[in-house]
C-alpha cells in the first residue's frame, strides 16, 4: 500500500480517500487526525448540500440523478460515530461553522 499524504488527508480527505469509512479504517492516521479529516469532509459535504439546495449543484454525470451526486453526510456521520468523533451540530448554516 502506498503511503498517504497526511496533510492532504486532513485538509482534503476526498482527494486521498474513496469514502469516509476509509478514513476511520486508516492505519496511517492517529485518531485525532482521523477526526479532523472527517470534520473537514463533513464541512465540505454540508457546503455542497447547501449549494445544491440553492440550485448551484454541479451538472449530473451520465448515469447520475439530476442534481449530481448524493450527499455523503450520512456516511461521514457514521464514520465519525464509529471513531467516537463529534460531528458538527445540525442546526445553523454550514458557512457559520467555527471550530
């Protein structure tokens, strides 16, 4: 297995991992690094969902539903629960998040 770029994994996990469960299963990241990566992925997913709700979704690829890909939030939250990490509270706008 090829070594991952830890900095990239913590700031842009979707570029390093195929799915959120892969972050939780990673042997190369410490638990705190996994939590940070999942939190970044969660924030990105929330922003993408907000954009889709406002009609700014990317164009669907052939074979995808109109409006683009499904939300990854359920998968991210499951990976966070499996890890024991705390997800971002559901109330409030995703752009108002401050760690």
